[in-house]
C-alpha cells in the first residue's frame, strides 16, 4: 500500500493555488506525488463521451504533458479517464481529484487506471477523510478543487446539465482561464462547449491553443518517422487519419490485401504510430 499523507496549508506540499479559492479545503489527503509541473491543466467533460471526445481528450493530454504540464481531472469514466490515460501514454504526470476517500477511489471500473497513475508518479487527491463514500453533493464540491488546482480548465464534451459545466462556472468564479473544444454544431455533446465559446471561452482545438493561453511556448511536435518506414508501412500510415477507418478501407487506400494491411497496421501499432479501435478500425496517433 502506498503512503497516504495529510496535507495542511503552509506545510510546503499543500497546493498554494487552493488556499485562495472560495471555501478552501482545510486539509487534503494525498496518495502519490503532486510533482512540480510547469503548469496544471484540468481536462473535463461528459461521462458518456463519444469517440471524438475521447480522442480529443487523449490528444490534448498527450500534447500538454510533453510540454511539462500536469493533467488534472476527476477520474470518472469518459473524458476524465481519457485525459488521465493520454497523460500516461505520453509518460506524463496526472492527478485524480476524488469525491470520496483516497483509500477507496471510485469508480471501481477505473481501479487499474488509478493504480497505473500511482505507479507512474501521479497522485490521487481528496479533501475527504479515508473511507468517505461518494455522494452527489461531494461531486460538486470536488469540482471546485479540480478547477482551483489548475492554471486553466478545458471542457471537451458536455451536454446540457453536465457536471463539466459546473466546473466551468467554478473556473470563472476562481478567475481561471476557460477553454472549450469545438464540435459538430448539431451534436448534443457540443452544446456545452459551444455555449462556453459564445460566452467568451477560448478555443482549444490543439495542445498549442492551451499552451498559448498559459503563456507557454508550444514545443515542436515530433514528426512521424516516415522516411525510416518500409514503403508498404508508409502507404498504410498515409491511409490513416485522426478519425477511425475500418481495416478494409485502409487496405484499399494503401493498395494492399487485407491480410497484409492488418499485419502492417499491427506493426505500426507496436511502434506507437497508430491505435486500434473496436471493430477493426484504426486511427493514426497524434504524436
């Protein structure tokens, strides 16, 4: 069992950013390490996220941690989990702010994700005593810590009434920069971000948008090593996009038999250049 610590204001570990928010926590319980990132960014959104939202959360998190940013979220299924996962994929730091005790992090379906976060040097954080169960009102209370701990808040996907919009409102009250990811105008999960954009939130279409908002210079994006790939692999990679394509469609675009295309795609996946989704669909990874 990893060490659980109690943090108190002024102890040198308690996050200074939380001391200035309305209703600051009197103490915190911490598992893992908060680290010393160049900045912290909250990525939040719908639990019932679609593929576009999940992909955007991971892409934003991967790009931000490569610039030394720590990703903050609430550990819920959907956008929260994808943001944490994206941070881990890029070898970065991430913090889960819980609405219950750190000894019983929920939801249970993300138990392995929480373990991986701790193993990677991240943290589980809560203002509640060990053994405290999650309740709806605690989810709302927790959200003020998600935004308060962060230097900026990004809303990825959020329908009407989404808890992510509560976090967005708290971010405004705490004078934190607020960003939103655009989406299809007629999609229900775009309703929240589009409303925020109309109300003055900044656009977050890429990690560079967020870094610019923070006053950080966007780092150089790693180029895919196409010149080092065999011709067939280059053709396969060129047939992939940031939206999932079915194996048969990729094979046709690359001019390869289906079996050869599948073998090549699996090799690209091992090299970290693409990702397989359910139903034999593949997506090019944004590095």
